[in-house]
C-alpha cells in the first residue's frame, strides 16, 4: 500500500515556496489517494491539476496501482489549519462551540491558539426606545471549538 507520509512529502516538496498548501492527505484501502489542496491566493482547478500531474509522475503505477483525487476543500468543510483561518480573515464564519451552541460573526483575527470574531446584533440601548446595531469582538480558543465554517454570502448589485 502507498504510504500517506510519502504522498505528503512529495506534495509538500512540490508546493514548497509557493502559495499552495495541503489541508489533508489520505490513502485508503486499494491505494485510493485523496488530497485537499488550498492556496493563499485562492484555489483553482489548474492548481489542483498541476499537483495531480506531479504526483502521477512521481508515483510508480507499475509497482502499485492507485487512484488519485486532488481537490479543494468544499465550502461546507470546516477550517482545519491556521493558514486557512488567516486566508479567511474578513469573511463571515459560523462556530460550533463545544457544549455551548453556535456563534456567527466576521473573522477578524487568528492566532495559533485562538480566533476573534466581530459579532453584530441588535440590542436595546438603555435610555432608547428602538434597538440599535451593536458590534463587539469575542475571542474563542481553538480547542473550545468543534468546527469553524465559512458562511456563504450572496450579495446583489
């Protein structure tokens, strides 16, 4: 069976010095290789194809047959790496907080250990009749989150 570490090393060596990075590498039974590729500048089909072709040329089909799939993480996939958080600063995210429900807001900061989101909601302000929009930042440790997902936004012209 093809080794996951071998595939990861080949892919990382190819991506070294560029803007692309690996999110996940899996090798399942039957040498079914699945790679999730992302890029700081946005992922494209061409970038996935280039990595796929490189891996095809580096792995020996005569020694072990394999199936290879290189794709980008879908919008429904949770963020896994610090680099993905950095790439998505400024976008709206939804958080699943372990044992405490969900939160949604604009990702404003990401460190190796925590993220900060700006939450905007209507609140009643003392001394005023109508609710007003209030924005506040909240910080969450990454180890207190089950997942973080990008929220899709459809803005009309």
